[in-house]
C-alpha cells in the first residue's frame, strides 16, 4: 500500500504549485475562467488525495513517536495526558501544518470554482440582456 502514498517531499512540491496557482488573480476573459475552472477541478481531486496522504504520514509519525520517544520519556518521567498530547503535537507540527494546508487548498479550489460558475452565469445573463436590447432597438427602427 505504501507505493501509492505520495512521499512528503513530493507533497510539499505539489502544495506549493497549487498554492501559487490559487493565488493568481483572474482576469475578465470568460475563456480564462473556463481554463482556470478545469485546472481547479484537477487540483480539487489531487489535493483530496494529497490530504489523505498527508494524514497517513501524520498518523505514521505519531505512531513512531508514541512507540519510540514518548515511551522512553514515560519510563523516565510521569507526564499527564495533556502533556503527552502536547509532546505528540510538537513532534508532528510539520505534518499537522501540511494536513491543514491541503485542507485549505482543497476548500479554496472549491470556492474558486463556485466563484467562476457565478462569473460565467453573470456573463451569460449580460449577453442575454444585450441580445434583448438589440431586439428592442431593431423593432423600434
């Protein structure tokens, strides 16, 4: 199963690529909106997979820390459950960040696709209104 899990360094590269794209301001061209929407849909699917992979890596790191380092510390000292959770969170902060990052990328893609859909609907309504205006003007002459 590990052969289908994306390695952490690749996840970081993908997150940076996606982040760069979603921060680009969209122009006024409906063709650009359509192309952007297609890329965003791809990113939605891929970021969902990356999120799952990041959660896998996080769970593995937590497991290794609990079985290894935390077990050794508990042999030496008595820590409360809250302290143990904090130690685990501090050990895994980098992967917690990646999980949050992919979650936000996925949600941002969803919101941007919704926004593009709204822009296209607005453009379509404006085209229909212009067509109606032209018909009215043609009938008046």
